[in-house]
C-alpha cells in the first residue's frame, strides 16, 4: 500500500495520523507485503509529513511489512545526510527497507533548495553514487560544490542492502533508471500504453549496459475497490479528480512523454490509468501487468486527501481479501528482454 499521508491543509494532524495508522494496521493484518510513503516539500494544497518520521513511526506497527520511500527527492538533499538517515530507517525497519528515489519535477522545490534546474541530473547521479559508496563501508571520495569527502568511511550503515527503486516519467529518465537503479518504480500517472512502450526502452537499455537480470518490477497504480463498479466510482471519483487537479497545477503531466495532460475530464483522465471498480474489475486491470509485462510488486494507493478513512479501509479490505491472493497465485513471467 502507498500511504501518501497527504491531508487537506489545516486538518488536525493528530486525527490524520491516527487514521493513517489504522490503514497501516489494516494492511499488516490483511497480509499485504509493503508500505510506501512519498516526499514533497512545500506542497501548498496539502499538508504532508515527510517520509522519514512517518515511515519510522509506522514501522512500529508494520510487523513484517517492507518499508519503502516512493520517493525520496535525492537531488535536493545532502548525500551524507541521506545515506545516514535511510541507513537508520533500514535498521528501524528490521532490514526490510526499499530506497525509492526520483528526480522530482516541481520548480518550487528546486528553488527552495537553491538548486538550478540544469544541475539536478548531475546532483542526482552523484548523490546516488555517494550514498551507495557510504553504505558499502569503503572509503568514499567526492569533490563537489555541495559535498566534499576525502576517503571517509561510514559507520552508520543499513542492516541490509536496500534495493534502489528509481521512479521515472520521461523516456530519458526511464533509460537512466535502467542504467543506475536496481529497478524502475513505474509511476501511477502514465497510461498503460505509455508504460508498455517505456518498458521496452527500459529492458533494451539494461541489456545494452550488460545489467544483471531484473530482480523485481514494481508498479504503482491509483486504485479503489468496492462491491460494485458504480459504488467504487461514486466514492473514489471526487478525491481522485481533486488530486489530479493539484498535479496539473504542479506540472506533473509536463514531465510525461508525448502530449499527456491532466487538464481533462475525469473519464478521459481515468481511461487506461486508474483502477476503479469491483474486485473483478481490479483484477481484470492488474493481472495483465503481471502476466504480460512481468510486474511482481503492485504498490497500490487507495487513499487520497479528503477521503473518509472508512472508505479507504473498506477498499483496502477488499484488495487484501479478493485481489492480492489472486495476484499472488501465479508468478510474474518477465519478458526475455529483461535479461
């Protein structure tokens, strides 16, 4: 489950935290596999707990769930602080963390950190190199304007070796994920048609660079499950539509390939993108990702700002009881191009 912890601005934060922890416990008790949380700075339309305090808190209630970021905005932050902080999170999570990272797209965030947009790819790639090197325990060198290291060794290291899942929207970013990350964390915003085409780019780039066989392939999707398609649409539509209006304001659609736009009516926006319906509808949408494209980790968001927690809990219950067991019933078959 992806728990953004985005709330309407001004909402009581303690009430919101209690509701989110109810969702964490429901995911744990329902037998799901992982909990993810994301990051934005100065989110304007929402309040938003940063992922480190949020994930550390939910780890106490998460049992054996994997704990992941989806995503940490790596270029904005000092790599030493990132390496030590997320090593600590891995320890708190019992060695079951996933280090999800991405470049981000909001000009407001880069301006707030004083980073020119033209420098973000270099910062991102160098910061990833430094984080991985520090986690290895080997001497690390860096002579960069934002980080200077002269053979230092990190003593704060993760309990495991957290896999690096890289989010990507544009074709260039997908190729970067193929070269640098353990896998591509497929975004929830692009249509299925766009993702299918980009997966071919991803696998081809990995093959070109002689990368090892892909260990896992995660997909994020917006999903809402109810006993009937009509009820699911009634409950989910207002909150999903409002969220994507905010994404349009933030410019999320501008980093997608082609001419995709979130300035559209709900029906056009939802087509080939959202999964909203009965358990049968949800499976009809998700199983092809497993059987045709090799997805083996579904990161599903069924809770959005303003949605009553009882509605999200009901959707999560159906997903845990009627959707997840079917998705687990047959292993994903990865295309040969994946390596």
